[in-house]
């Protein structure tokens, strides 16, 4: 299918129909004490009709005759749904009172219904506003690592992906405005996520299977980065920020601007970030992480055409990143390798409402991404990763039928991935998927029932899959693994990789993942509810999990995909051949139970979950090592036998696993200014046959004290990470540590600008801390004490 034909067809479909709406709904929004609430948002559920209250707390909506559900949202208050029936001449003049809430309740755009995090059966958290600005880091995973149930794969501060309830990589989907980021971050933790948090409006995290909305690649959850690249209003607004960090001498500048005239809205944003190697608490004479400097920049241009019943918009984004890859070595040689990342991305978004008897709204999302990641070694290009992808999703929501609200989603995704060079551990491959989903929800008194199903066809093809003849050597120390020294194998095994003949062949696998979900939200007492989510999800293994065969220096391992089997029996030398097992899909059955209190000065959210995953693909240690794939013939050792340059060997293996855990958040609004929060999470990830999954996040508990005054806001966050002793075979434990972070903001106005000077401190106690989830935990501990000074403004 021609990509530009698809874009043009979708644009024509999105703009094909508009209708004039006629009736008025007006109202007043106040709190329990009768004080007006300005800036509250009022939305007609299931449509794209939305407005805000003015300075007098009043709002006005233009609709046709019919039945409607209004969704009222205001900061620090509980959201409220109001039923309106214009067909029965109900008085359209409304007075709505909102209840105070200690919890942060936010509408989420990552689901088709755009409901709040409290109204969802699936646990959802949102990071936005000042909290987002104070937590934003170089990488997405490090930005989110204080959120409940979310950890980071921390890769020396230059790359990291979010880990949701112990799942990451191809199981956690990273999206921007609902569309796949289209990078190579799911192939390896040394590949940075191609997004920027400093120009984002908010980040939404769906904990648990979100396959109904996003496909089988979201079996573990979704992280959705939301920005205004395609504006929905012509109102002039903007935000900018500049910051300096003492630890790595980082400078950051970013800004965004939205405006328009008539029916045309425009948006522009950009950023620049530059940093040196970061400092760590001194240990064994080392006080910085080598080759951890980074430089990145990017910009986005977007425009939209505003219609009476919605909008249609298009955006272009360019991202450039250069960063060092810490821990890159060949045996005893420390080699500085840098990554040069370039991404160009186009997005088309459309949201349209209709007043006919069948279709309520039509939402269209289309994205095209051209991504390149080049690794430069000793000034020469070593390996290049390319990913060209196109994605299209159309959501067709029907008019309410027997009080059921929902619709269909058609989702297409194509990814053409290539890797060329000495460390191209996975062959060129193409993945195509087409999915059809059905989603419905309905209120039955105090119960909200959510149902859904999805069927998908996923095809993975590759034309040049390699099966080389590989000499394997038994590791000198069975406790040696990638986590121990990240590929610095300085032991003399007395053997080298000897490359013989290589078999090349074509591969084609077709999978049909099916997902089913049922959710229930019960408001059993005013201000309390229970959320229950049951799901059955299937996932096709990724091309990297199936086809990898080669050294992955960034993680210090030699990776072999599930298509191959290690034979080490009958007295034969250890060798690889094609597997005689069927290539199957992962199958997850998940139950999630939530208890929430969300009204008043005290609130809490408790989550307990159990996830049984059959045929879970993970990298299993073998106890063998293999050559790093580089020619070391020019590196003699004074006539002595050359030391072996090998990497520990890991094979992708499918086994049944169980993941279960508990999450808690408690918030007390002590006074109008002070808020105290306590949160924690604990997770176990076990193989059903015995043993632990590698790099499982440790248990942790944290407390946060916040102050919000007229001019000053401040925050103190203390977190304790427990020792992780539940380790996999050939994996070492990780010590406990305590992190103390704080920030203070001074807010003031200058003309039409709202400004804030802020001071942000990370790791105030200069604690030496290793991240258990990192492949490089021994080489790249967390940064030592850092202080950042910044100025930000909005208008």
C-alpha cells in the first residue's frame, strides 16, 4: 500500500462530513461551599464537543436535540458526570457542584472514551504540570521511575525505557499521541526512546494489558506521551524553560507556542540539551561514568483545521541525538562508542463528531516514521539500525445503543527494520499487523461495565537469517553474567570464536493474537470505588526475540533468538541448530483489583494484580561464552597467548511465568498548602518450574511532602529501594539504597507571563546506588548529588 495514498485517503475520510448543531446547554460550576470554579472543562461524552467555564464559573454548549452525558473536570476536584435529555425538554440550565479530592484525577487520552484515571478498571497514572517539569530527565524511563509500578532500565543516563510491573522491551508500548514511537528502543536498552519530555504536556501510563487499544505489543502496558503538536484551539499560549545541572554540566532549553486565526491553528516547539559525563559517588577511585555525555535537539511544526464538529491536523517532527554508550568494550579493550540517532516523523490526527442515527464520532490517527541509529566506533560507522514504519488507526464510535457506548477500531502497522554492521545481532526483517477491536461500556446504576475483544494478524518475515558455525566455550566462572561486568570478560578461556560456514535462509511466521477483556468499576459508597479488570492477551514474539544471532556489546551479551536451539548433549561439542519446538505466542491471563477513595482530604489507591504468562520469551543464561565478533588480531600481548574476547551467551527461551504484586498510594491533604503522600510497590516474577526472572525490580517505599503556596511551592521526596535477592541463575543481588530529592519553586508574574525560578536537587545525600534492572548496574551507578537551577514561563 502506498503510504501517501493512505494518508490522502484518511484525510479525505476525516473531512467528508460536518453538520450544524443547534441547541444550547448552559450551566454554572461551583464547589461544595458555593464558590465558583473557573477553568473547569465540560465535555459531551462520546463526542469531541468540549468547552470551559469562564471567570464567572459558567459554560455554554451547542448541541442537537437528544440525550447526552456531560463530563465535568476541574483540578483538585472529583470529576462528575451529568445526564441531560433535551428531547424531553429537560431544563438545559444546570448547576453542578464538585467535591474536593486529595487524589489527582485526570482525564486520559490513551483510551477511546477519554475517561479519568479513577473511572477506569485498568490502573492508570498521569504525570503532568509542575510534577512533570520537576521530574523530567534525559530519558523517558528515568523521568517515570518515581511512578507507582514503574521502574527504569537505566543505561548510564543516556538511554532507558520504562519497566511496568516487571515487563519492558517488546511488551511495553511507547506512543506519542497514541501512535507508536517507531524507534529501536524495544530491541535493546542501549537504544534511546525517540521522545522528549520537556516539550510534552503530560505522560500517561497504563499499567497492565492494553492490547485492546494498542495491539499485542502492549501486553504489559502503555506509556503515552501527549503534546500539542496538532493543536485543537487557536488560543495563543506558550511555555518555555531553561535549566543548568551541576552534576553533568547539562544545559537545557525548550519552548512551545500555539496560536491561530479563524479556523487555522498552528503549533511549534523545540528543545536543545547538552551534557558531559555524569559524576558518581567515588568508589575504587572512580567518580564519573565514562562515555556518558549526550547532546540532543529537535523541533515540531504542526497545524490543524478546526471544524464545527472537530478538527483535522498534520505535524512534522525532527529529532537528533548523539550520546555515548557506556560499558562498550571488546574483552580488555575499552572502546568509546557513540550513537547518532535521527528521526523524522509525520502524524495526521482527526477527531470528528456526527449527529446521525448511527455514528457518534470518528477518530483517525496516522503516523509515518523514518528512524536511523548509527553506532560510531573509533571514528568509523560500526553498525546502523534503520526502522521505517507506518501506522494507522481508525476508531468509529456509534451512537448510544440500549445505553451502551462504544465502537470499533481498525488498526494497521508496518515496520521495516534493518541492522547492518559488526554488531548487527538481528537480521533485516519486516513486521506487518492488522487488528480489529470492539469496545463497549455501560452504566448499571453504581456499576460501570467495560467489555472488549480484539483479533489481530501479525506476520514476521526475514530474507537473510544467519545461522553461523560458532565455537562456544564454557565460562570460567559460572556466576559470570552480563549483569556482573557487562561484557568485560577478562578471563582467559583458552579459546576463541572460530567462524566456519554460515547458513542463510528465509523465515516467515504468521500469528493470530486474540485478546479479551472485561472490566467493572463499582461506586459502592460515595467517594469510594472498586475496579476489577480481567483480561486474556496474546502476543506474537518480536523479530529480535526470534531471529537474533550475534554480539550485543551494549548489553555485554551474545544473543541468540528462539528460532535456534543449543545442543549440548550426547558427548558432542556445544553447537546451535534450528529449534524443533513450535514457535508459539505468549499468552497472558491477568487479574487486576483496585480499591480507591477519592473524595475528601484523605484518599488512597490500592492495587493487587496477578499475571500468568505462558510461553514467556526471555534471555536465559547458558553458562557459555561466544566471541564478540571483532577482529583482535592486531592486538598482541607480547608473544603470550592472546586473551579471549568473549561475551556471555544468552538464548531467548519460552517458559511459563507468574508475575504478581501490590501497589499502594495514600494522600493526605493536611492543610490547603501541605500534602503528604506515601506510596510503595512490590513485585515477584517467578518461573513456574522454579527460579526467578532476571532483572526483576526490587520492592520500594517512598514518602513525599509537598507545599503549595501563593508564591512558593516545594517538594521533598524520599524513597527506599530494598535489597534485591530474588535473582535469576548467574545473576547477582543488588544492595538497598535511599534516595533523597527535593525542589523549590518561586512563582511570579511579569506582564502577561507567569514565571517560576526553581532549584532542583537529586540524591542530596550522595548515595552510591546500583539499579538492579540495568544491564550495566556495576558500571553505571546512579548519578551522585546534583543541583539544577532553572527558569520557566508560560503565557
